C-alpha cells in the first residue's frame, strides 16, 4: 500500500449537518455489512453528493487502509470529481484511455469512466486487488453494472438523485441490496440548502410524439413538434409572460430544435447562445463564461447540461421538451436549484406536460417503493391522452387581449358532445355549436365583418384543440380526417361570419353595425 497522502481535516468543503448524518449512516454499513455489499444512496440534485463521497473517500482510505475507485459516466465528470477529491486531500489518478499505469501504486484513489475501465481490466493493466470501495456516481445509468463482476470483494456504493433505473428491464434492486434515502428536497429547501421552484405549466398537445426503444420520446417526433411555428411562438410567449430578463437555461430534445429556439429568441431581440455536444471545448467554455457574466443571458441546449454543470446564478429553467424519464426531469430542474447570494427561489416553465406526468419538483415521492417495485410506479404514470383530457384550453395572453369583450371564451367540447348526443342530435351539431360560439366571440369584439374575420384567424390554435377533442369523442382520429376537419371548420366559421355578422351583431349590441 502506498503512502497515504490524506489530511485529517477537510481542506475542501465544510460538510452540512445532514451530510455528516449521511456519512455516519454509510460508515455504519461499511463496518457491519459484508465486504461485497451493494448500497444505493439517494440524495437530490444540489444536495452535494460529490462533496459527500469525496469525504467518504478520504475517511475510508484513512480508516480501512484500502483503495477506492470512483466511476463516472462522462469525461467532464471524471475531471470534476478528481478535482473535488483532491480538494479533500486525496491524491487520485484519472484512468482514461491514454493514462499510463506504471505509477498506479502511488495512488490510493482512482477515477474512471466505465468503458475505459472495462478495457483496462480486460487487458489486465490495472491492479484492483486492494480496492475495498467502489463508488458509482449517477448510479441509475446501468452501464456501470457490467464491471461489477470484477469487484466481488469490494463494497459498492451507488449514488443517485433518483433510484429508478435508466433501463426498465434492469431494475436497480437487482444490483443493489439496499436503498438509503437522504434528505428530501422539501427539507433542503426549508433549511436553506436549496432554492424553491416556482412552477409554471403551459399545456401542450403531445399525442403526435412517439416513444422509442429506450422508453422515452424519440428525437425525430420531438423535433417535428417543437420546431413548428406555434410551439416556437408559445415558447417565446411563455418566457415573456413569466421570466423575461432572467438568466435562463432551456432544455430541448434535438439539436435542430435548439437551433430554431436560438433563432426565435434572436429575432425577438434577446441575448441567447446555443450549446450542444458538437461544440468544441473552447466554444463551450466561451459560451458558459458569457452566460456567467451576462445577467439576462439565455442558453438553449440539448442534454449536455443536465449533469456536471453548476451555474448558481441561473434564475429560470425552461423544459422545452417532454420526457418519460423521472431522472431527467429532476436533473433538468435541479440545474436551477442552487442558492445564490440572497436568492432562494427560481422559476420553472414546463412545455412538455412533465409537471402533470411526474408531479411538482420536490414532491414527497416514496423512493423506497420506487426502488423495490419500479413497475408499480411506472405503470401509475398517466399517459399523454389521460393528461390532455383534463386540460382546459386557455387563449394565449396576446390573443386573449383581442377578445376582451367576451366573458365566456371556454367551450367544453366533451360536455357539449355528451349533451348533444343525449338529446338525439347528430354529432355534426356539436361542431355547429362550436362555430356559433367562436363566431359570437369574434362579433363581440369587432366593428365590422372584416375585423371578425381577422379575429377568427387568431383562434387557429384553439380550433385545433377543439377538433382534436371532438375527434376523440367520435373515436375517429386518423391524421387525414382530423386535418380535413380543421380546414373545414375554418371555412365554415368564415362563411358563418360573412352570412350572419349584421344580424348577430344587432342581437349582441342592441343595434346594427355603425357604418362610417
């Protein structure tokens, strides 16, 4: 065993009370559990898991006189982890594809990515005979389990914010014997360790999205939805309504979406940069430096900033995507949860119905049940159809202003459909009633038929929503049929306005239109 160059004090971070408590619990397991025990530790994003396991490394080496291996899933995380462990007084070596191992006996801690480590172990280049502890960062990624077979005599400590496997076919209880749940988000917020999330949800129709082999929405179907003009307009409007001028991070599912978002905000005159995994290291550093120094900066990104990115000055997170991954949901929102100066709140805009799917960030989830019975949790998640069936369509703020004279802008398509059918009328009568309602809204806010026709065009998004709900009611929703219905509805609304404007105007206002 090499000379252990560790410190009895913590040169790095001072641990908080809950972190010290977690350390105590984990070391109890080290002392009492079998040497090949697998323990999973859950701690929310922002709770300081890297700080905790860095101190675990320091204490473990000093107490048990054995070596430690830390596994990460990205090269950036390897470097950050290595740096943090060094701050705690532990010399460590990063095992990458180019690392020379002739000095490995001079180190008591190694940091590696799983694929690189696997190759080195298969080549028999790394001496692991004295490794007593393996720490797995972001343990919900199942790529790590392939190297567990090399460490049958080591204690394995997995660390994650969400103890739910990224691969539903490989539940975490198959690789870990016990889950130790750390401090919950609501307690971290109450005690001033994490910022509180103010959450704003904008309902989005997601039924066009497709689910891929990995269980999440495909990039292609997401790109098709989130690059259309309606969604880009909704995104910019949501930003302007709720977080305008705040330092904002936008998450997308697809590079093309992020680029289109960049152009949409640029056209609107906002300071924004796009970042994805094709950017060079120098470009990324330049963008992140600009983001740090610019108070109202916006970054639109794809996946790359979900882990290993720490910018406490972020004031707002926008989820410009839908996900079926609870882990990704928590990772994205967690990027804004750091306490910064005297700011203890941040804003979250959801444009993927994620709040409806998973509940508010920081909700009191039963992690133990999720760990032991993941299928029970996954099967209880609402489908997009179930989520959207509860939505009440709200006119966008800029459109709503144009209909200020209308006190009744909501039309409950499902209720009207049920009432109409019960009265023995044709389902087509439902659309006629909807057209009459839309026409009334237009006439209430117009001086002449030309004004009314202009207002009718502004109702396009709501017309689509009503037709989608109608199609569900009649259980006939082929793409071509629904597209035809939407087009036909618009034509009939315009025809109604031209034929009935003067008569309806007089009924509403008590006098005919004033001719100038």
